């Protein structure tokens, strides 16, 4: 029912935890809703000049595939620039984790979480630039 | 202790070895067709079926002639409801049932609605029980049938069957009850409770799959049904088809065992179930029991483990067989409609687990499961953004969620 990679991420999730939301170099994305059975929180820490993601953390309420999708996403994000991160597609996650059709929405949520985190980071940056 | 541990006895039960023992000869040397009237093979099979019919009847306070063998409770529900709707069409066209019934009842009613029947789906109260005043109010001149299950398959809540039976009798409406989950766990009595039709299944009570029965009252009142399957006119014309003799023999034996052992077994299972519940409530915060504890099957526990999604919990409990009300585990991708009817929010329905204890579970197994649930819930809460927010004092109901 579950692929070995999903089972591995579920049993040994990578990068579980939280980064300081108020840190201007941290972007936080929270997607999904409790009544839908999935909530993903994904955070990135970006190095200002290079726009390289130096750290990524997640916490997920959801099924094993949702946990695996977000765990994989944090693994992929580290070391990428923001622009490279935006190239991650949910289909890449589906392929890597061999998700069945009923679990595709988990990968979509992970892609949305990446985008939301980057958007939050950019908003913080532009907000600071406007202000300064 | 053998693993995985089976704690999903509402889905099905393992067959009791004594039941299998009773069945085996009827597959080989005693293979006759119970409808063969002119040789000893047939007589032998018929005799076995009639013995089983008596064993089933005795367990529920019926007489043998009132038991119609079927393939299971789904067929019995269909036969009872559709059979009454068709037979009593001139008398009326209104059926009353309850929102938390099994799909075999609800979907049968839905189909009848397409054919012109009117159906009232009564809501339940917070604890899962039918509101008797609402039931009284729902009955009209055109009501021909009330269908209310004895005990719910998800939350184990036992409905006030005697009171419902009394209301139905007083108003001259037939009363059907699906007793699939209750039979063999609590005393079921068609006379005491004024039940006119009752569905039973063998495989939820340590008997074989593919065998069930419909109790059809023969006296005060004599209930008539329109058969839903045409054929040889077996089972007094109500259910055609060659009888599943080995299955029926097993069903009878399963009933006889329950009759002898039910009191002790139910007390033992209630003790184990309460230990499981008390331990989970003591060792975890934010856990909730779904449904009434006062009116409940002795072997059922249904709990929500807030902030932990049910399917991920089942995945962690990989050496334990239980089931969840989470959408991810259902064919419809909707969370449990039973919990919804109780007013449990979707966010908590997604976190629910049903534990169904059975005859072959030991105290050691139940203790092990309790420990595993605590371990997995604790681990998954460390992964849960909702748990983190709740601990920070965020009111999750007031958060603007970015819905898909």
C-alpha cells in the first residue's frame, strides 16, 4: 500500500521542527485545513545575498503520504536558491515517492507549502525594503 | 503474544474453532441439499438446518419458523426494508430511520426514495442516541416502517430499542432493527422489545462469512414481505436460493456458544475495554471518547486523538489492526458520517480510531495496544503543527485556514 520511500520518510522524517517565525530571513508557509485532514507547515531560512535556502523545517498533520511529501520537500529545498525551489513540481514528489492517485493531493499541498513559504519570505523582504 | 494484534472485531471476527468443527462434515460427507425431499442426503441437511434455525431463534427470543436464512445482514436489511415497502405499499409509503444507521439500511432507503417512498432520517443527540420525542413526532398515517439499529458499528452506542419498539407497537408501525453488532454481546429479545423484523450476521459473532438471517415475526402481528429474489421459493417463499448448509450450521453453533458464554465474555471484554480507555485518557491529553459510554457495547471504544490524523496513526500502529473514521481511510474520502451526526467536527473525525475487542483478545494484547497508541500519538504530535499551535495557546477554530 505504501512505497518504501513513504514508509522511510514516515518512520524517519527529515527536518522536523520549527524556525523562528519572526526572523526576517525565515519564510513560513502553512497550507491545508484541519477539517480537510491535512495541514502542512513548511519553513525556510534564506541567506540574504545568495537567496540560497540554508535550512528548512516542517510539521505536518496528515496521512503518511502527506508527512512523507513535506519531509521530502524540506530535503530538496536545502541548498537550492529560491528560484530553483520554485521549480519543484508536485509531480516530482509523486514520482519520487511513488504516490498512488488518491494521494496526489498530498504532493500538491507540499508544492503549495513551498510556494507559500517563499511568498512569505519575499513579503518580509520587500516589506523591509519598502520601510527602509 | 502473536502479532499483528486484531482489534477490529466490528469489521469481522475470527471464526471460533468450535464453529468450524461443526461445519466441516457439511462440506464433505453430509453435503446434501436441504431442499431435497426424497433421500437421506437431503433429510440430513434439512435436519442440520432446522437445528441451527432453533439455535439462532433461541438466542433472540424468537421461534424457529420466524428465522429466514440469508447471505448476511446487508441482504437481510434489503429484504426487510424493500420487502415491507413493497408489501405494504397500499397502507403507506413513509419510512423512518436514523442518520447513523449502517449503509445497508441508509442506501436501501435512498433507493426506495427514488421509487416514490418518503424517508425521514432522524438526527441523533450528542451521545449518539435517538431522540424518542423526535421519533414520535415523525410518525404519520402513512408510516409503514421504523428501522433503528440495536448498536452502532462505529461507536457501539446502543439505541433505546425497547422504547422504540413500544412506540412502534402503539402506533401500529412495523419495527425493523439491525442487530448485527449487538447479537452475542448484549441480550437481544424480539418479544421484550416488540421487534417485528431483525437482521443478523454470522461473521460478526465468530461464525462464517456469507451467512445471516432475518427474523420475521409470525404472530401479533404476522409480518409479510415481498420476496426480493425469485426462484425456488425457499425459506417460506421469502428468500429463494439453495441454503448454505455448512454456513447455517456454523451460524447456529456460533449462536449456541454465545448463548452459553455471552454473560462472562461481555463482562471480561468490558473490563479490558475500560482499562484501554482509562489508560489512554490518563496518559494522553486532548483525547475524547465518541458516543455514550453508558449505552454502549462492551467491546467497543471509539476515540479521537486531537491533532493526529487517523491514517497516519494507523500507519504507526502497523502491528495492530484497528480502523479509523478519517477520510483518508474511507472509500468516499469523507470523514465518518456517524461521527458527523453526533456533532463531532471534521477536524476531530479525522483523528478517530475504532477499537473492537473480541473473544480471542487477551489482557496482554490490550495493554500492548494501549502502550503503542500512546507511543505513536506522542510521536506524531511532535510532527503536528496543530499540536504546536494548540500548546502555544492558539485557538485553532479561529485560524483562517488556506483551504484548497
